[in-house]
């Protein structure tokens, strides 16, 4: 019951972050810059370390190099997707490539959110103290996940309807992950590789999508500060949970 209540709090935080990003349209460039920093920091300080830990715990024959290769493939797959889409798009659909990348990126955050629910369930199964430590970290960074989901979709020209639908998916995914953890045993090695792939996706979206979009929306000299603030928020959450 505790795990369910905590996971419900993560849903509220994700919705809050996404709705705030939608309301701050006048400060869109700064929201994009913040989300870029949060995505890059999440990949490097949260997702990749979690994936490495899962791979070690799994006892599988995969080496850490395999996980980093999955990360590289996640990064490069989005680069290739953009190049192929740009090559096939016409003048009436200039946002086609970006839109596909935006949906994939938001989908990656949904999967990451689902795994957050799995992590909460596993943590509480390991013990109340461990459960609360993991839960606190997830609750706080879900706010950034909501901001990132909305920012990615808005920056790639997706409609408000699609953005709200993906925000709802991001917010509700932890509950699905918690239920899946209780019902279906997941192979840790496969989970680790999936996390590695999506960490590469997050790095690409932060560095190659959100930062350029922020600078296209505004030429303010304070945009790098917004990016660094996104990094610092994720880092402080990581330190607090450690």
C-alpha cells in the first residue's frame, strides 16, 4: 500500500511539471534550456548508473561495454532517424523529422517513468528504508520528467492534444511499472540494456534538439544558466538520495 501511495505522488509531480511547462510558454526558451540540462544530467547521473547496477546484479555475461554500446546506439539511432526523415520530407512537412524524433523521445521518457515504478516496487520489497530513499528521488525528478516531455514535444511542433496525451502517459507510467513489477518478473540484463539505449536517446535530445531549439527561440545570454540549473537540480536530487 505504501508503494502505491508513493507512486501516485510521482504521477502528481510529473503532471505538475508538464502543466507548468505549458503555462510558461512566454518563457519557452528557458524551459527548453532547463529541460536540456535536466535530460543530460538524468542520463549521466541517474539512468546510466542505474543500468550499470542492474547489469551487475543480473549476473549476466554482458559486459559494461555492451551497455555503453547500447547507449551509443540510442544516440546514433536518433541522429540517423533525423537524417533519413529530412531526406524524405517535402516542403509541406518541414517538421516531419523533428516530430518523429519528439515522439520517440517522449516515448523514452514514458518507458523511463514505467521503470521508475518498477524501481519503487523493488526498493520497497528490499526494505522500508531503501524504499523511501528511492521513492524520494523518483518523486523529485518526476517533475523534471514532466517538463522534459512537454518541452520535447512543443519544440518539435507537436499539437497540444498530443502533448497532453504523452504527459498523461508519462505521469501514469509509474503505476503501470509498479503493477508490472508485482505481476511479471523482468530480466535485469534486458532492463539494463533498454535503460542504456534510452540514456543515449536522452543525451541526443538534450544536446542536439532542446538546446538548439532554446537558442532558436531566444538569444538571451542567460540560456546557459537555465541549462546549468537543470543539471544542478538533477545533481542535487541525486546527492540527496545517495
